[in-house]
């Protein structure tokens, strides 16, 4: 019988896990090495080894209605895309309201997780933790690893010849906190991801203020990218938050049901609607891959204004400059910022448990190691999708605790491996080669939901509650949907779904002029469907 569960980390994944353990009647103990909840959302003005680190100006790239705990909407006056400090306020409030603090041991570092000698029978783990330089070892029935994956910087210094003789500074984006020290400097940013673009855009503003003395040098902020990226705006069609329109069941159905050449064509067309990526040097090499897009509303305008420009990969560095693969040179560089992302590592765990093959992460549904004799270890928050982290972690944890408690069972090792193989193939096709476990958000959430009986039953909803069904199917696939029915259901979910657009529009309609408008995807669809019918009718009438 699983009773005592160890949770490593009190970021959003850890908090979701504590809460789900409590719902399932388990006894959670959470170890957190810092003195605060929230993980990477807790800003600190210096980066610490082994801990995620963000820059001061981080804003979310998912909107508030899409990134909440499914039974805990953000206050209605919060902006849709929030500064990190607002997210952190919300996370702390959640932890307080749900009474989670008493399960957390702060300033306690987990240094080792090992199977107990009688693991085959009990499935227990021995956890060694360290507080005030004192070590303690405790036995737990199950473990949830929630230690985050924006922790260990990927600094590919070896792949850049000449970097050792470069005389300027270089650093990883995790050590970038704000623009102050870069005043009047010439900066090269390597990597076209969310952080790289945010940093380049932020620096480009400083540079223009002080470019009087140095205007003889053409560009001050350059982004170098090997493979390019799609750059999307948070402000989507008709000015609605992108994910409220993009992450819907109906759109997801279309994307999966259309033949791939049609959906690829539509995808590229959609991505190029705001501006033509080839004209801005941003075009991804493999344009149909659904590689994580970059969210940046200002980058195209910065490029148009000439304060940021995009270059190919760096071939080599000299003492003062970078030579790109196209032969052009960026001279007199003061700083190189490597926004080259992260690799994940679990230093407290034997690598073979999670990476059982070719040094690749092999986890069933991105959560359970398939080769363990007992399913008593789960990784929460590792899977990446276009959906937000909080609702994903919540559903992952709900399923994981049910597996621990034996009310859900895992398939056999072979079946799990087959599923992992199949997913790997799909992942390659849709997302290309990448280190992360990428997946389609709604498909994944529905799969987890169906394991625990919480997947919304849409046909039944259409019969019993058509108004809600329309919003669930055609509207944003917001987190509340996964606590609408089944075990763990939240009574407020229906109302939260029906009022989600009110909370979305409230913070922007600060000067009310006329009635608020909200998207009507269902009626648009009707119009699209009706059009050929009317056309046909007209043709017949004139015949
Ligand atoms: C710049 C940036 C912007 C982002 N924006 C968004 C967004 O808009 N929307 C979104 O959904 N996601 C976003 N993300 C993704 C982000 O990863 C998730 O939102 C989420 O915060 C991850 O939470 P976590 O709990 O899994 O990990 P973390 O927040 O990293 O928390 C892990 C915790 O574990 C603790 N810990 C680690 N190891 C140990 C140990 N050995 N012993 C004890 N404690 C340990 C750490 O101290 C930390 O508190 C963003 C990420 C970054 C970097
Ligand atoms: C938002 O940004 C973070 C940090 O770069 C990234 O990990 C995450 O995948 C992004 N989310 C989306 C939906 O692209
Ligand atoms: C693009 O990615 C797909 C899927 O991974 C691959 O089959 C194709 O060869 C790639 N094309 C290019 C030009 O790299």
C-alpha cells in the first residue's frame, strides 16, 4: 500500500503534486531547496547553481485563462499575459489557499534517491536530504520528481571554434538578469528562442539611446540562428490572446484530420500571415515542423527599425569578432549571450532509470519509467507542448497518484515501450529532432484525462448542456475542462468556462465604449458550411 510520497521541488509541478496526493488520501512530503514556492517564477537577481533562473522582464507566453490551476482562475483584473511577479503572486496564493505550505520542507536539498533493497516487493525508495549541512535518510512508498527542466544550461562552447581566444565576455542567458550593464555595448545573441529574442529586443532599446558615439558601426544587437524559428504574436486574430483561439478542440481536430500536406500548407500560411519570415531572415529551415514557436510581439518591428538583425550560425570567433557562415563579420563584440536553452539532469537519481535507452529519455506518457518493477516513481512537468505547464502538471499528477494508489494500472513493459516508440516516431514527424518530449497538448491531455475518467464527454455534453458543449468544443481548451466531470471534478468548472471570456476582456476594456465582442467560432463555422449550401441552392434555383 502506497501511503507516504516524496515530492522533489515546490515549483508549480510540485505544488500540483502535493495537492493531488492530498486528494487521493496519500501523505505527501515535499522537499524544496530554496526558501520559497514557485520554482522558476521566484525571481532572484543572481543565478544559483542547480536552480532555474529568469530575467526580470519575463512575461508569460500563455494567457491567464489557459495557464491556471484548473480550479483556481486568476483574478479577473489580472492581465492576460502576466509579468513573472504576478504569476508568482498567484502561485503563492494558490499554495496558501490550498494549505500546501505545511507539507513542504524548505531549504532542504534532495541529494539521492535510491531503490530500497526490498524494492521488488515494496517499491519503496530511500531519499537522502540535506538541511543545514545535516543529512537525513527517509523511506518513502513513492516519489514524484518535480525538480524542473530549465535548470542546467546548455552552453555549447565546444561547437564554436575560437571562442577560447575571444576577449569579450560570454555568458548563458540564465545569467542575464536585465539590460543595465549592456548600455552602449555591442551584443551578439546566439539562439532564436523565447529568451534569445526577449533579450535581444530589450537590449536593442538601450543601444538606440546611446548610439550617438558608436553609430559608425552598423548593428548593435545581432541574433545568430542555425535553423530559424517561427515568430508569433501574443496578439492573435482580431486581437484575442493567441492560445485562446489556437488551442481549441475544433482547431486541434482539424489539424489532425486534414491530410498532412493541407495542414502543413495552412500552418505555414498562418505563420507567415503577420509578416513573411523569409524577408526577415527568420524562416525556419524546416518550415513545416511544429517546432516550438517564439512569442515576441516586438521582434519584427525591431528588425524593421534596424536595431536587431538576424544572422546565420557563427563559423568562428576571433579575439574581437564573430564570423558567420555566410562570411559576414560582426566586429568589436563586447558580449556574447548564449540563449541556447537547457538540458535536463537529475543528479540525485541513477541516470539509467529515466534514460533507459541510447541516453534518450524513455518515459511512458512522459511520466513513468517503463522498466521499473513497481510503478512508484513519476516525473512531473517534463513534457512540453503548446499548452501551459500548470494544467499539464495538474493532470499528470492526478494520474500518477492514482497509479501509486493502484486505482489505475500501467500496461506491461512491452506495451509501454511500443507506445513510447510510436510517440517518438510521431514526435520526429511533427517536431523534428529535439531533446524535449514534445507533444500535442489536447491529444495528450485527453489521453491522461481518459485514464482517470476526467476526459470531458463532448457528445454527452451536446445532449445535456449544449451551451457549455459549444464553448468546450469550439472555445479555448482551458484547464477547467479537465475538472468538469469525473473524479476530482470541481463544481465551479462549468461557470468558469462560461465566464472565461469575461475575465479575458475585463483587463483590456478599461474604457468601455460599446458591448464587448468575443469570438464566435461556431457561428463562423456555420457560415462557412452554409456558404456552399446557399451557393448550390442559388445555382439550382437559376437552373
Ligand atoms: C523564461 C521562461 C518563461 C516561461 N513562460 C511560461 C509560460 O508563459 N507558460 C507556461 O506554461 N510555462 C512557461 N515556462 C515553462 C516553465 O517551465 C513552467 O511554467 C513551470 O514553471 C515549470 O515548473 P516546475 O515546477 O516543473 O519547475 P521549476 O519551476 O523549475 O521548479 C522546480 C523546483 O524544484 C526545486 N528543486 C530542484 N532540485 C531539487 C532538489 N534536488 N532538492 C530540492 N529541491 C529541488 C527547485 O528549487 C525549484 O523550486 C517558462 C519558462 C521559462 C524559463
Ligand atoms: C514559453 O516560453 C518558455 C520559455 O522559453 C518555453 O519553455 C515554453 O515552451 C513557451 N511556451 C509556449 C507555449 O511556447
Ligand atoms: C523536415 O523534417 C521532416 C520530419 O522530420 C523530415 O522528414 C524532412 O526531411 C526535413 N526536411 C528538411 C529540409 O530538413
